[in-house]
């Protein structure tokens, strides 16, 4: 079985099972409005995703009446990330869930959710490009 097919088969189960039962949430960032971004240390692991070494973890944000959990994969060396799944919970009950097993890695934009996950997993910030380079002035 290819790694991609294995990931497609295993990821939905991992996303559905691990975050609800996890007990090791750690605050890794705070968004405007006092919204904490937490990472589940029990879901953190390093793995091979195709030919990329990646760090994967589940993050959550406590919103007004719900909690949003995001499974993310980050390639620290290439400064790329992808969202592997998202779900919305209320009082522990899953309201909606989307698994994105075929998501592709993409460059990380400063200020994005992926930049928050990159900083938490790789230990550095995604900086704005210098003026004159792609995306700069």
C-alpha cells in the first residue's frame, strides 16, 4: 500500500479519535481578541509524508460557543504546511468534520493559521519577504 493511501486510510481515524481523548493541550499562541491557540502534545509526531520529513500535530482554538480543532502538517525545512483536517465541536460533540487527506503542501503566508502552526512546531516565525522579492513591495 502506498504511503498516500495509508495516510488517507489512517488520518480520518486519527483525527476522529486522538483530539477528543487528548489531555495534553498547551497554549502556543494567542490570536487577536484573546483567542488561545493550543497544541495537543500527545498528537505531535515526526513522520515521512512522501519525500518530506514533517511534524504533525492537532491544534485547537476556543471560540465563543465552539472549539475548532485543526490537524496540521509542517515541513520546517521547506517552510511549507498543509491542513490535514478540521472539525468543530460544542461541549465535546462533533458538529462538523472535514478530512483533507489529499491536501498539498503550500508556502506559508505570514499571519496565516499555518504560520501559527509553523512557529509552534518549528520554533521560528515566518517573516515577510524583503522589499523587491516575491510578495514584497
